[in-house]
C-alpha cells in the first residue's frame, strides 16, 4: 500500500519488509518492527487523518494492530500502537478509513471497528455478525451521502450515516415491547416496556441499555398497568413516579438510576377512587397530572407548592367510557388533555387560568383515541388520532379551535396515527401502524419509513426526540434510534438498466448496470423484451417512482422496476426510463436502443428487388405490346397500300376497259358491260372504305367524322336533298380501333343510301357524337317511311343489325309512312384510348 501525505512525503507499506519513507529530497528510510516500534513488518493499510497523523494497519495475530505516526518527527515518528489488549477486536487490520464526519473506522477480521480513542474503556467498538455485518471485512468506502460501505466475502453492506439503529431485549431492554421513552432533567434517556410481573426501567449508555428491576416495590404489587407514553417518569426534582395496578409510588428527590432499585418508594395518597394510573405528566410548574383507568376514570393533579391532590373528574365530565389518554403543555402554559374511549367518543380539554374548556367532536375534536399530543418548535399543537389521521392546531390560545388535517389524501400511509415528534430541522414524524411518516409542514412532502428501512416493527407506539436531536421510536419488537439527515440540496437520482432479456434469455450487459445500451439488432422472431432497472440516490424512507416510454409515446408512471413488451412489430425503438424523487426531481433517462429486423420479404432491399422485377416485367410486356402494335400498324399500312395500289388499280382498269368495250359493243353486250362497270365502281368504293378503315393514320374520331360527313354530302348532293350534319368538335386525341371505324362507317352508309334511294325525302338530319365513352349516331329523314318488318326489306337492314350487335351496340329504326324514318345507333367504347 502507498500513501503520499500533505507534506509530499511518500509512505510505502510492504507485506513482509516493513515500511519505507521517501522524503521530497529523495532521502529513503526503512522502518521495521521492534526496532522502530512496529508490531509487524506486514503493512496492510495506510491513512492520513485530518490532523495529519499517519495510521498504519498491520497483519499479525500476536503483535499487529494499528500504529499512529507523526510525520513531522523524522527520527521517531511512531507515537503509539494498539492491539487486542487495548480493545481491538483483532490484530489483523485490513483497511483504515476516515469518514466525512471525522470518525475513524478499521476493517478487521472479526468485523468493523469504530475508533473511540484512549479515553474509552476500549479504543475500539467492534460490530460483528451479531450486528448483521459480515466478518473478515476487506475494504471500506464512503458514498456522497456520507454512508459507510463495507466490502467482504459476503458482499457489500451499507451503514447509514443517517438512519436507524435498533435495540431489543438482548441490548438491555428486558422486553421488546417498549411503551415509554423519556429523559430526565440531566439528559439521561430511559425506556420502559410493557410490564409483566415486574417493573423494569432501562437507561441508554451510548451503545446499549442497562436496566433496573424495581424489587423495592411492595410484595403485593403484581400488576403494573397498561398505559403508554408517559407512564414512569423522573420529575424535575429527581423523584421517580412509578405507576402500578395498586396505586402510584414515588421515590425521594434526587434519586439516581443506580440507586433506584434500593430507594424507598412511598405510595401516594391521591384520593383516586380507582388506583390504576394510566398516564402521568409533569407541567412547567412541576405539578404532576395523572389520569386513572378503571370503573371510575379520573383526572387528578398534584400541586407541588401545596403538596395537594386535586380531583377534576366532575369538572371535565369524565365517565367510565372516557380516559385521559394524552397530555401536553402549549407555549401559553395551557395544559391540553386528550380524552378517549373504545366507543369512539373523544374530546380535547384545555386547562387555562384555573378553568377547563372541553372541546367535543361537535366543536372540532377528532374521533377515536387521542393517542398523543405534541408541541413543536413553532408552538403548534399536533394531535395523533386513531381514526382521523394527524391534526394540527396553530392557535392553541383562541376561544375557538380550527385544525389543519393530514390523512391518506395528503400522503400519510394510514389514518390511524399513534405518536408524534419533531426533528431539529422542523420535520414532523408520525408513528402509525404502518411505520413512520415524515412530514414537511412547509411543502407537504411525506416520506415513509418501514421495516425495510430499519424499523424493528410496523406499529410505532412511541415517538421521542432527545437532547442530542436523535429520534427514538418504540415498537412491539424493540426500540429504534434514528439520526435524521439534515436538509440538503438534492441531486437527481441515477438510473441504471440492470437486466435485459430477449425472449426470456438474458443479454450480456454490465453487472453494475448501464445508463445507455447502444443499438442491439434482433431477429424477426425476437419480439419479447424485458427490461429491469434500478434507481440510486433515494434518501432513507423515500421510495423512488419511475417513468418509462417506448419511442415517442407518453411517459408511463410505475413503482415497479421491471417493464415487459410483448409481440413488438419490426422497427427501430428506443426505450427510456427515468427516476423521480418524492420532491419531483427527475433523473437523466437510462436508454436502450434496439432494432427488430423485418422478415426477408418485408425488408426494403427485398421489396425494391421485387418492385424492380415487376417494373421490368411490366416494361418488357409494354415493349413487346408496343412492338406488336407497331408491327400491326406497319402491316396495316402495307395492306392498305397494296389494296390501293394493286387491287384498286386493277378494278379501276376493269371499270375503264368496261366503258371502252361498251362504246364499241352492240346494245346486247352493252348492258352486260354496264353491269361489270357498276360492280367495278362499287368494288372500288368498298375497297376505298376498307383501305380507309385499316390505314393507321385514320384511327382518330376526327377522321371518322370527316369521312361520314364527306360521304353524306356526296350522296345527298347528287339527289338535291338538304343535309344537316351535326357533329361537335371532334376529339382529335380519341382513337378508335379498325373494327369500330369500319362497322360504324358501313352502318352509316347503309342508312344514308336507304334514305337517298327509297325515302323520297327532301331533307336529312344527321347527329354524330361521343359523350362519356358512348358513341351516338342518328340519321333522320322526312320521307315516306316504310314498314320495318315487311318482306321486301332486303339485306340492308339485317346487315346493319348484325354489325351493331357485333359491336355490342344498340340499333333502333323508327319509321312512319307520313313522318319519315329515324335510325339510331348507340354503343359504349370500353376500349377507346387517347394517343
């Protein structure tokens, strides 16, 4: 072990070669056992205390122990050594530590030593396994809150600088159930327990209790009553007042504790009808107040100046159901008395200027048992009630009383309160059946201390503050001394993630916990997440609360330290958890980031790949279809060209040759040639229609409209028939396939030709349009009409009907012999498109 002191001197302890001192000038000196005053050459610990002294711990069963050196003495620095003969628990010292309050602690083989110095019977007070510590303590440390920590083979343990120390029958209380704690005028602290067949009083000696059994009571006294709080007392003159089931006994003035068992005890003639005292109280005038219990509950006062007992039972209205259960004196010198009963009837009595004022429940007194009355440092009167929680009276001298009330709604852990006291910092401590609640009256903050914090039992019947500002709590399982922590600026707590499980399997994180866990990648089936966390920095009695969230969700409050998530979706997440103190101080969140991968078919690259393949497939299909359409267009162009150039030319030649032959032939052959010429001309016209229909450049609706108008004008102009052709501005971008164009044209030509040849009309109206993907064509004349179902219809009308049906359209013919004929054709264009 190595230590550099405040003077720059280096001390080196070895395990077998003694100790070396290296001065700032480089001078080296070796110290060895015997010659230089050490007990052993095996140096295990070095410490420089606040006074600049060097403490040396050694390891030896015979001559080890601890030595104290003065580094200013360069020749003989060793001043004093201590071993088991001086009170050390062992000569084998493992570590030496000085806490922030100046206390020296030694880690030894049997346990922990608190250095007391030579002025004590033993230089060391040793705490062992009997004090719930491990033996063979190896190292010591202090945390930021001043708590001492010990490290040993059985783990780390905290010894709270501010906290509870418990005492029970093994520490000199004789009985565990303490029912009274008080001090005398010199500051000695005493505890009494519920008596069985003897009265025992215990005095606190700093570490434990010494007890006195009152064997000097009369032999017939075999019952000692059942009151609590102020039962036995030593008054301001040093006289002891001892209640029993057979009356009240008193010792002479100035009877000290050591002589109490031998001092004469005189029975007091109080005038009480029932001799069992329940509660005793000494006021500031030195008068003794007593409440008795039995068939006739009474209230009495011993007036010291007149040495006279006064009975106030009738004045305050006590009855068999009312017992004087608590006493207190306020800052005005008024005596307050709590009256209680098992029937729920209670009242408060104020004695002021020789007169009593009774406040019953209708005037504001609490119900149930008034178990304790306490006056705090600000002169406020506190009332502990078994039914109504904790009440506070700020103005105890007013004619009317008004209370500030604390109960479950204000943060108390129970409405059944039993005792009250106050620490030096103005905080109120409330004993109940659920531990101790600490109330800050200024902020309303409530903290709860339980057996988990060091209380020996949950029911705290007695609460008391001694002159050293230690708080004492009496329970049915012993007494606890509590050193309250002074108010301090709170630091935010620290939150650590201690355990992480995925699908029930623990993940590899630090055993000390982690404040941040970076992104963990999980498989698609790893959807069950469990996170355990721990908050550090809570004060004694404080229970941290926690808030957590996943992602950007709202914070969720919990008091548990484990959060489970089930069946999470594939995504990236961040888990955050933070701690909250009782006074709403938030910690920095501990974080855990993780990603649950999606299945392969849901990952972006897989979706991109599939999308690309689909796009390529669609594009390939489009390219093939486009290629086929272009090829068909080229074929249609070639066919149209061939029909026009070859077949059309040949038919034209036939027509011309027929005309020539007709001119040269006789009349008989002339009719035949005339027929050949007509057929040729008709064939040329039909061929022109086919060429026009299949030519790609005529696919638009505009081309069809132009063709229809042209044909109608040629036919009706030759016969001197008026034509009205109604066609809205044609959509030049609308494309029609070759079959639709051809059949619509042929239906139109047949209707036009019939009107021109057979109707003897003088006027024809034609409507042609496309509206909302519906093609509409109407031809109407004012001719003589015909009977559509007559036998001389020919092939024209059936042909029109077949073509309309083939197109999926509807052909209607309406004809009357007087009103002419109207042909209507309608069809949907599900396959039309725009270029």
